[in-house]
C-alpha cells in the first residue's frame, strides 16, 4: 500500500511543482535573454559598428530635341510635371549588374566594402564573393529613387570614407548621362543608316524616272507633248473660226448669185479645204486607234508626275538624313545636376541611437509575448 501511495503521490507532487515553476523560469529566462540582447546591441551599434558616410546627388534628365518635346514642354507649363520615363530608365541602369561591374573596375568596390578594418556585420565578408552576393551588398549601399512629384532622381551612396562615397556618387551621375546619350545616339545612328539606304534607293528611282521621261520625249519627238497639243488646239480653233466666216460669206453670196457662180465655187473650195484641214488636225489630237496626241500627252503627264513625285520624296529623304546626322552628333539627353555629389563630413550611417531603441523595443515586446504565453500556460494548469 505504501509503495502504491508513493508511486502515485510523488509524480503528482513533482509534476505540480514543475508546472508552477516552468512559467516562472520562462519569464525569467526571456527577460534575461532580452537584457543580454539589448546589451549586445548597445555594444555593437555604440562601439563596434563602423561609420558609413552618405553622399547625395539630385539630377534631372532634359531632352534637347525641341521638335519632339515641344508639346510636352507646353503641357508641363500647365501641369508642372516632367516626363519621368527617362528617370526610371536611368535608375534601372544605375542599379544594374553592368553598372556595378563598371564601378568595380573603376573604383575597386570589392576591396573597399570587404576591408577587414570594418565591423563584420556591415562589410562584405569576402572580396572574391560571388557576383550575386556582391550585387546584393551593392544594392544595400546604393539607393536611387525617382521623385515623381518634381521629376528628380535622388541618388544616395554609402561608403566607409567620405572621398569614396563622393567618388561613387560622381561616377553614377557621369555614367547615367553617358548611358542616356548613348541610347539616343544609337537610335540616331540607326536612323541615319536607314535614311542613307533610302536616299540611295530613291535617288536611283529619280534617275530611272527622268531617264524614262527623256526616252519618251525622244521616241515621240516632242519636248513637251502638252505644249504641242495646245498648239494644235489653237490651230483647230482658228481654222474653225475661218470656216464659220467663209460659210457666212457663202450664205450671203447665195442671196444674189447662183450656186454655180465662180465666186460661190471658189468659196466652196476654200470651205472644203478648211474642213479637210480641221479633220486632219483633230485626227492628230484624238483618234480611236490610240496613236493620237492626247494619248501621248497622257503618258507624258504620267511620267512627268512620277518624276516630280520621286524628286519630292528625294528632297524629303535628304532633309530627314541631314536632321538625323545632326541628331547623331549632338546630345539628345542632358543630365542636369540639381545637387552635385556631396562630400560628407559626418557619418549618417548607421543610425546608432535609432537602431538601439528600435532593437530594444522589439526585444522587449518579444519577451513580453513570451511572458504572456507563460502566464496563460500557468493559468490553464491551475
């Protein structure tokens, strides 16, 4: 009996004691861990963390193509806004891996950010780290944002020395301007190459059209068939006028002479000759067989119109080519510096007091949650 009592009472006793002490131990341990973590944070951010200097620059991208940007500039007078597409494009390039590699080749970023003189939590651990890890570290030290309200690109660069921060910031601004102009120049060069081919092809078309026109003139024997047709029309009109006058004279003579009189016969001969001449001249102007002058005039005008159109197209292509060459030789995009890259005098990073306060509050909140859980467990056990 005694053994059974011992076997049943002792486990309940120690289990109850353990159930009451466990929440208490959890609360004490959570508080101690929180205090130790806060102390470590104070030591790290207050003493160990390396100073990081922040260089700032603000830039805008303006277009020097007044013809293309005229409507947008007039609209901006009323809206007060800029086209931020160029700023976004420039931001994507400055935050790209290609930009990181250019800065590495120029300023040796790996050696600077992985220097063992700096604290191990903020530096890059290995100088020969992979490109992916280096890129993540680069993004943590370079901040580029587009201010949509005023159309400004704001650049912030962190480095362990003021001179290095300013050098990186300046390199970003210069590379951004070079990149934007290179895009415009590549487009302009492509347009120039295309226009040069078009000018050559259109020039051949002009020469061919002019050659066909000259060959047609030589084949028909007319410098200007239209002028010849106008001359023939004038002749026909003059002959018809003379014919009308002769017929009027004949009618008058028949009033006092017989139709067989010599004078009437002479007028009849003149009328017949003029009518024959009119038929001949009209036959030269028009003919159902298609060999008349009017057909020649129509073909000539068609060839002349084709030649004139080819010449107009050629002039337009030449104008576009010259404009393209001018665009290819000048800066199409200009990066204007609102705030030049600064040379910092005080390390703004890390924000020691802010980081310590935020970390301490976070740890205390976590410790309070653990204590609350321990109290809930104790209440359920009671």
